[in-house]
C-alpha cells in the first residue's frame, strides 16, 4: 500500500524559472494538503484541496504560487518566476474524509540558484 | 497560532524511557492533542493523539494532565531511530470544513538519542 508520493524529490531552478511539484495521495484519500518548510523552521500550511476544489488557500503567497488537484492525476503545486526565498522543502499530505491523522510524503526540496 | 510550548531540545540514552513535555494552557474543550515527529530529511509522521484520557499505541503513550493544560509523550525505550523533532499540536475537533488540515507545527523538540 503505497504512501504519499512526491516528485521530484530534488529540484534545482534558476531565478525566474517555473517549478512544478507533484503529489499523488494515498489510495482512497481525497484530501490533499501542501506545507512548506524553510531552512531551520517548522512546517507552514499553504493550501488544502479536494478533487477539483481549493478548500483553504489561506497560507499561499498571493502571487506566483498556485495549486490544483484535478479529477485525474496528481496534485500540482506550481511556483512561477521563482526567487531564492522560495528555496525550501515542500511537503504534501493526504487524508481520507476527516480524520485525526495526516499522512505526509517525503517532500520535494527546491533549490533556487 | 502558537498554542503549545515545548523545550527546544532533549537528550536520552538508547533503551531508556523518554518523556517529552508539552504545555497548552489555553487549550479549549474541543481541542485534540496531536503529536507528530519528523526524522531528518523526511516528512512528518503521525505518532499519537488524544482528548482527555491517556492513550497508548505501538509507537508511544500520551499522558494528559487532568486539567488538560499539559501533556507528555512517552517513548518507553528510546532507539536511535527515535532521534527526530517532535511536534505537539492542538487540533480543534470541531474542524470539519475549510480549516481541516491546517496544523500549526511550531519549532518542536529536537530529541537526541545517544547509543
């Protein structure tokens, strides 16, 4: 039973390029969450999605960041025109309908040169 | 958002019990106490959660004070693999809508286990 799958695990981009991070939730999970962890800091909530709907994007930066969870395929976190401050580990988590437990992936580590 | 207080770091020897404290003096009646841990270079991992009564599972035990203003995560026999950052998080059981999944992780407690 595969866990939450994230790819790529490591991504290097130059300033101004786009970064796309993908997340496949656990089988049977319809809720997806994205978190960001800056170096030496705790995880910060970014966005909560269900299939084809953004439920809570209160943690998303207002510009350059977007997320989707289409009917088919993985959830995508997209960062346009990356800057050095976007360098971080981005974690995806999933859950079935409301539960006390989130299942996290191993993260995608973005480095912006 | 910072509703819990944890020590920055703790140390233990292998095979000894570890008691990780967490203060949450402003906890509300509907807040569950959740613990996650994050091993180096990995995503967080759920450990345990509880509301009022003490809880046990294969990973750990959770002891909750009678007034619920503090709790303690207990690892009965620490192993090297338990070295991680441990996060104590409050989650409102009334959350069913848009705030679901919005966990506040804070800085946590860095546990070092010595062989």
